[in-house]
């Protein structure tokens, strides 16, 4: 037998044994704690459209910790109950201001996208903002190394920023 054929397999086996494992779920966990919030002004509808993307396992843990409730974002039978928790969590941990006024966001729902969850919100009709201020504390109740990346697009101009825990605020002028 050719030993060279087995070296890559042996290497993969050893590497997989060294990966950190979430013992509760018996699956590898990711060592980075990051979410993205994408805010786009839709010129046709005159609304802000918001998509938050968070790793599903982290988000479930954050929901469990805040609401002391069992969570499963992927189980269809629990979708209605999870909608309530997700909506409340986003209301508590995301605020958008246009100008100096808080812009209320209507929760539209969430969906699982591979290993992440996308949460959708939108504003009522509003004029194109000249200044957008975002306060985001997603997963701050869970990780002290949380990074929240915020992308804001108004009239085709995209500006982005990174917010490192414990900071919560970012502002962009258009």
C-alpha cells in the first residue's frame, strides 16, 4: 500500500480532532462573533429596508439568555413563537435614526440562510435621509468580543462601518 495516499486523510482526521466543539450541540463552533446590518433606502418605495444577518447558533443562544425560553429558529412548528422573540429582540437591540428622529421599523420576518438567520425590517415612507445614525447591540448580551458591521446605502452611495463591543453607535452622512 502507498502510505502517501493516507497522509491527507490522517491530516484531516487529526485537524478535526483539534477543532473546538460546542459540547451541548456536539458541533464545531465559530471563533468569531459578528453580525451585519444592511440598511438601504429604496427610492421607489421611499422606505428604509433593513436586513440583519446573524449566525443562527449564536442568535438562538442570545434569545434563550434574554427570554429564558427554549429556542429553535429552524423548526417550522416553532416559527410563530420564534417570530415574537426575534421581533422583541430586534426592537430592543437595533435603533435607526434619520436626521435626529427615531425611525420606527416594522418587523417583516426571518428566514434561515445556511448557517445564518436573516431578519427583515422596513420603515414607513420617509424622505431620503441625509444622515443615518444606527445604534446596534446585537449579541452584546452574549459576547464581549462581538463585532457588528453596518452597511448603509442611500441614493446609490454605500457607506460601511464596524462597531466593536462595547460600542453601539455609528453615523453616516450622505
